[in-house]
């Protein structure tokens, strides 16, 4: 048999089980659905664990391995080569009569934006830790984000097969670094240092995996007579578990008081208490396993079903839509056969094939095409998708990652009105406001209820600031259009990619979250769009910030092309830290100004906004965008027939003058950097960090490794991986993520100006 025939049969086999899934899916009720994500530090074992889940649930017949490059979720070609997960894909599978919709979030540091978008649609998450490392830098990031979206979590201690795996140390790092209460549900069972199974600390059963690539396992009740010391330590752990739970859960505490004992609780009662506390996020259940060694994956899936919430138990915000459709796009993907595919998480209502939808974020209706559900590596066409589920829609052109959609503009207005009414109750506002939205609300002065409703629904959220720039060149002028189309498509998939055209040189400029991010974009353009592009040298995305306030006016009175253009504007600028991009322009509300500005035509306002935008693109110091600035319009006077382009140009010119007057300082991106290296090499690494202007925050020891946390300017970290490798004989690792833009010393500022402007 040749290779092609084998592949054909392999595919066929995979499909047999897929069909089984499809017939079952129709009967499922919402309480049997779990929309979850797997969050982890890179290399903790997210992809390996996902692949095992698909395998044991019978969704795929063969099990891929990361190092063979044949896993289902790492489907893009570069991911297979690099062995990392970049794009979030949703896959659905069945487990014990329930359905798990898994949203595969990317693990690489450059892609935290995408992780955040997917978090908004998760009802629960599994945080995977490498049990020999405990909480790592990225774990902190994803944990913080999950807290921001109030996502209940389980923690899966993976790699329990490793010699350094240490349950107690992991629990301690969860307490110390995540400031969370862990609830240990498993202990490992080892024979001569080899992991063979787990103890279930709720049921006091020993679970041993026997053979069949982890498909077969046995459960046995521990007894005092047969298990001696193991029985004793397990009962101890069990009591500890019940003790922790009863201190947090009144229902369980009452039961214990009633029975006057902790030892007569049924497994069902304990599990129900774990579930209540997990959903309330007062504890985080901890399960153990080794995905690579095929141990503990089924028990992990059981825990997902038992403890993480169904769509019914969360997403209260979307109740304002009633039975109308409400859904959020969390992924836009280009598919060779099906075109653009948009992944939607449904909160309420249903979506049908070829349904028209209304996008609240963009205030636009558009026509959907075919409708699919995503099963492992296949899409299955369906007529309708019901609430709580994930739908994949083709043919949407305007909808981007993060957008909220409904069935019609009327439905949107009804829901917003309903939500605004609900928010009149301050308690409701507090309850419905996610920590992630709180910051945006604080940035507003006296927000209206309608504005609050928009923020809570996530309408108009802003993408994170890119930290790296580079120019991009098509191979020939003829390829320019194709390149623009490719970049447009990539931008829709990935909000953290920014594309702009330099007004002076006409060159296209890419801005992104990291070196790897931009490099991968380039590779995708070459590979998927077959355009041989070149990237210019990588530059740091500096910003500028005002040093003081200034006010002034500009007037125009001249004839252009036979038409008299008369215009007078009065503007001021002031630094306002943290001001969101959509609040930059403010209209003066004082009496005289308000009277004057009440006549402002929407077209003129649009032209003014454009002028503001254009002036803030290039600051006076090094031509970088200005952030944290408020522009106030005090006065606007124009004669009939004055063109909008004159308005835009005059506003921009007036602002440039004011920015010059107020003075600007250069801000540089500063990264949260964590280096882990053997103690023997730490002195050299620390000395090198000091030369890089690193501000040390925390240095501690973990398993003989020094872990160094610092805030370090990005400009000092170019090519850091190479240096670190030679400093530590290849034994050190590091991770970094964007922290903030910070002002520089005059000396460093001079150097940055020289780097950017060349003199
Ligand atoms: P991801 O980056 O979180 O997706 O992690 P991967 O699933 O790609 O795993 C990273 C590496 O760890 C791969 O080489 C895996 O084979 C390995 N790995 C995953 N799970 C385990 C485990 O349970 N034990 C051991 N020893 N290695 C594992
Ligand atoms: Mg992966």
C-alpha cells in the first residue's frame, strides 16, 4: 500500500468517530456544555494535553506528538515546525455524555492579545503547570487575565512523571505567587520513582493506568487494612480537603455540624461543595497527571465536567438580550476552501445558516454564509447552532476578533436599553462589572448608563500598544495590491498587528508585539499568500508624552479654487495619563463654548477628529505617536463652503504648534522580564542585566535555579536570547511581556533620538 492510501484510510477512520459525535450533539442540553480554555506557560504541556483529550474522547483515532509535528491543534505550518501554538482554534468533543468546547489559546508571550480575546468567551479554564517548575512567568500573566474576566479555573499539575515534580512546592507557589487558595484533589502513585497512577482524595480510591496508551485504568478503594501508611496519608489529605472546603462553603459546614463529624459526608456532597467554591473562585481545585505518559487526562476531563461552570451558570450580562442572538467573535481565520471563517461564542439565541447579523461594535449589518461546528481537525456543516455553543460562520467581512453581534439593530437597541435599566441599580453595576472593565470605567468622568452598558458589553475595546515596528516591502509594484489584501486579512485575524502607511515615505509599516510576532507574519505572507515580501530592520515603538498644557488658536481666511475659506479654531492640549483613545477629543462645556459648539455640524466634527488624529501621529521630539493627551475644542467658526480638508489641515496645524509649545518627552517600552538560570551562572547574568538598565524586583531560588524578575527597557533586550545563551552555557531561559511605556533619562533619550533619526 502506498503512503497516500494509508493517509486516506487514516482520515476515514478519524471520520467514523466524528459522525458518532454529530448525531449525539443534537440531544445535548446547555447544562452539559463546558466552554473552556487551556492556559499555560509555554512548554507546560498544553498541546500534548489537548491531543490526549481528543484521543481519549474518541474524537481522533491516532495521537499526535508535539515533537513529531502532527498534533491537531497546532495546525499552522510554522507551529508544527516550531512546536508552539499560535492561533486559537476551537475544537469540540464529547466526554461522558457532556460536550467540551475547547478554545485553544496561544501560549507564546508575543500573543497575549489573542489569549485575552479568547478569555472573554470562556466559562472556565484549565491552567496547566509543569509540576517540576510550579508557577512560571506566563502563568502569572494568564492568571491575571483570567481573574480580569472572572473565569473559574482548575489547575492541572502536568509532568508528574518528572523526577523534580513536587506537589507541595506547586501548592506553595500557587499560594505565594498567585495569592490563591489551592484545593488538592489528587496525589501521585509511584513505584520505584515511576508514576503509575493517582489517588483520588475525595473518594479515597487508587486509580492505576494499565495499558492501551492510557485508555485503560482501574479504580480500587483504599482500605486501612491493605494500604497502611498510604491509607493514613490519604485520609489525612482528605480531611485537609474537607476542612478547607467547610471553611468556605456554608452548606457543607452545616452538614458537618448536623452530623457532628467530617467523616460521614458522601462523595456527592463533597463534589458539590468543590463545584460551588470553584465556580465562586474561592478555591482552585488541583488535579495531577502526566499527559505525555498518558496518566491523569481522563480524570482531568471528569474534573472539568464536575467543577467548571456550564454556560447557564455565568454570562449574566447577556441575559439583557433575552431570546435574541448574542455572540462574540473570538477568532477570524482564513481557510483555503471556505474563505474567511469567523468563530462565534453564542451566549443567547440561535444562529442559522445564511443569517443576517448586526455587529454592535462596528454598527453594521452583514450577511453570514455557511454555518459550521469545529470538530478536531474538521468542520461540519450545520443548519443551526444553539446557545452556549461555538459557531463557525463563513462570509462575514466586517466582523473582527472581539466584536459582539446580535440579530438586528433593533435587538441591539433593546438589549442596551434593558442593560442600562438594570445598571440603574448600583449593586447590579458592581456585580456585572468585570475587573477588566473597571479600569476603563475609571478613565471616564461621569459616564452615562448607556456608556457603561457599552463598556460592559466590550464594545469599543482597544488593542494593546505594539512595541516593535518594521517596514514591509512587496517584491514588485505589481504585488502591492495583493500585499495590502493579505495584510488586511491578517489584521482581521490578529488585532495586535497594526498596519500603517508612513505619510512621508509612502512605505507600509507593520507594528506588533514582538520580534517573533512580526517574523511569523512575514512567514505567513510568504507561505500562505505566496508574496515574497521583505521586512526592514526592526525598530522600537517609542511614544511621546506632553510635558505641560498649552492653548492657542488658528485662523484661515483665503481663496482656494475660487471658493473663500474662512475658519477659526481655538484648542488646548493637556497630559492625561491613561486616557483611552476614544476619549481624546473633548468639547468645552463652559457656557460660551457650549453655545458656540452646539452649532457644530457632524461633518465638521469628523474633519476635526481627523486633524487631531493626524497631528498626534507624529510628536515634535522624534516623530512618534503622542499618548495620554487630551485635546479640548473651545471654539469653532467657519464660513459656508469652507471645505473639510481645510478644517482638518487647520486643526492639525494648530495642534502641532501647541504640542511644540507644551514640549514632549520620549517614552520607551519597558518589559516585564523573568530570567531563570543555574545559581552558578547567576552572578554573570545579574551583572549583565545591570548594564541593561534593568530594575530588579524579585530574585528567588527554585530547585537550584535563580529566578530573576525585573523591569527592563525593550531597547536593551534586542538579541538578548543569544547573549543569555553564551552567558549561561545555554542553561538559562527567559520570558518577557510588555509592561508599560516609561519616560527615559535625558541621556538615554538623546541616544534613542540618535537611533531613530540618525543624528
Ligand atoms: P505547550 O507549549 O504548553 O503546548 O507544551 P507542549 O504540549 O508542546 O509540550 C512541551 C514539551 O513537553 C513537549 O516536548 C512534550 O512532549 C513535553 N511534555 C508534555 N507533557 C509532558 C509530561 O507530562 N511529562 C513530560 N516528561 N514531558 C511532557
Ligand atoms: Mg502548544
